[in-house]
C-alpha cells in the first residue's frame, strides 16, 4: 500500500474551488500536469476506483482558507471517511481567525475515528501569518500535548493564489516553531516549494520536521525535486513523505513518476508508505 499525504476528494464544498474548476487558472495546469478523470466527473466513486488502481490510502488535509482555495468543513471530511471506511484518514482543518475555537475543533475532531492530525495554512489564511506567529502557539502547544502531528502547508504559489505576499511561503519560521515545540511532529506540506534549499536547511536543523513535497517531487524534471531526494538519501530517509496533491495530479501517474527516481527499495518503501504509517500511527 501507498500512503498519499495530500489527497482532496471531490467533496461538495471543494467542487467549486480552484482545485476542481476547469479553466480556473489553477497553477498545476500551467505546469502540464494532466487532470485525473475523476476530477472531470467530480465523483468520489471514480476517485475510489483510481485509488484502488494505485493502491493508495488517502490522507485528506483539511482546509480553512479564502477563495479560490475555500473552506472545507471538517464534517464533510468526517462524512466521506465514514461512508468509505479504510480508504481515508484526515487532518482536521483549522480556521486561524479564532485560535480558541480552533483548539476546540481539535478537541472535537480528535475523538472522531479517522482523524490523525491537524492542518493549518498560515500564509494562505484570511489574515496571512508566519508559522512562528505567537498567536499560533497555544494551538501548537495543544497538538504537542495530544501527540497529534501538525501539517503546516507552505508554498509561495499557495500564498499568491489568495493574494498574500510571496514571503509567507518561506519555511524559515518553521525552524523556530520546531525548536520551541521539540516533541511536536511538523509536516511541511507542499515542501515549501519553490524555497527548496531553505526547506532542507530547516529539516536538517530540526529532526521533528517532516517534508511532504507532494506534486513537487513526482517528476525528475521538476525544478528543485532533486534536492528533496538527495536529502532523503542522506540525513532524512525517515522524514520524506509521498503525496500527489490530487486533484492537481492523477494518482497512478504520480506514483509512476516518483518511481522514476529509482531509489533503493528500502528507501522507496519508506517514502511511499513506512514513514507516513509511523507518523500516523497506522502500524
């Protein structure tokens, strides 16, 4: 089995966002990534068939962001997990406009079967924030206490999609969070692309930081992707995670593109499954 650390099914609230809307100008289309057939049909059943063909367990990263990214209620995520047991797990999306309410949402969702972590997107939030903004520290503290992995999505592209400054895509602030919360496992989703070397510097410094470049590592011609692979081969073989960023890229094709790296079997298995399984406590 393969664990896909960033898979967003066509839930009702997601169907009208940039990820699922053809002609939206969503940036993966400008990189030549093909659209999966299930995106055109916007069918969860079609997606499940594609997941079966690729032997994928999907990790749904919740989202609470302005348009064109959109708000995906966690209850919708809960519903799809309950309708299709064993096919998905999830990180609860937290709205950073109200940290106290966000902590309450963490408390609520962690008791629901299938939730394995927490997802925030500070640089693409309604009010853009750097990851080390002290307003976020109560949220980090609670995640650390509960031993819940925290996904911080960081990408310059993501910030600019909602009209925020490119500087919010820097991963440097994650190093400060990881230092202040050394027992908190932090997943940097999108791998902070295109700030790849800065991301690798942070991961080198802080061993509680995991890197999930998803679509930015699934292709040997993607600029910067080689550096993630070099890091996995050297100092972080247990902290690189696979993802597709579906619906940005189709599943089987993403797996095939990743395997073009020709990694040693043990390392390939670690990136495709074992690292995530350990992080999510699925083993």
